[in-house]
């Protein structure tokens, strides 16, 4: 059962990294340092060092502020296109260390795809729609909401991974349903 919890936790943390790379990394580092809820293997133990935690706090603060400033937030999204999938890969691989049958490269690719998928959905679909419909005014509240969701999702992924798995399934189903409805409403061209 611990193995299933590790995989579910890994999925939740990688999805959270797609919204904000530094929140789940920071939470994993701090929780692994001070509790036994997360046991990182020797490969990932450096995440719990004070200097890594300090760097995560600094990078998290910079990302938090950059994401709230108009125009800078778009440049930040471009930079985060590389950072968030990498963070998801690290989180997935570090969280599944209880599962010895998963090849580390496969775990990292899974985390990369999950975090990258969430990031692309956010930065290619959600943010442009919010910018277009609110003339950019809605970006700050959306950014704050993303940070809150990333924090809650990360905590739940660590504490109750089954809940996170259910949330991911529900949210994914909802997004697919919205896309399906939108595609059905688009006018069909003759001969297509």
C-alpha cells in the first residue's frame, strides 16, 4: 500500500509543479527534513539541505512576484516552461523512491510529462483567455489562485495522496468535457 501511496503522491506533486515549481519542491524539502512522512532516498537527500531550502525560498519569492507583474508574467511563463517540467520530474522520481520496480528515468519522464502538461494547459489556454477577456486585469487573481491550488495540492499529495488522485481525475474529466463542448459549438465548415 505504501507503494501505491508513493505513486499517487508523485502524480499530485508533479501536477502541482506544473502550476508552481517551487511550492511542491519547498514543501517536500521541509517535510522530508523535519518529519518521516517523506523519506527521500540517498539520491534526493540533498533536497533537505538548508542551502537548497534557502534557494527554493528565494526562487519561489522571485517567481511569485514576477507572476504578478503584467508583461513580466509572460516572460516568466516562458522561463517556467523549462523549470516546471524539470521540477515535476524531480518530484515524481523523488516521491516514488518507495517503488523499487520503477526505473528512475521512467519516473522522471512521467513527472516531466505531468508537470509539462499542466503548465502548457495553464500557459497556452487559461492565461491567454484570462488576459484576452479581462485586458490583463484578471492575471493577478488567477496567479494567486494558481499558487493557492499548488500549495493545497502539494499538501494533499503528501498527506492524503488518494484524494489528490481523485481530484486530478475529476479536474481532467471536467477539462475534457469543456473542450468537447467547445468543439461541438464551433461551426462546422462544409466538406470538412
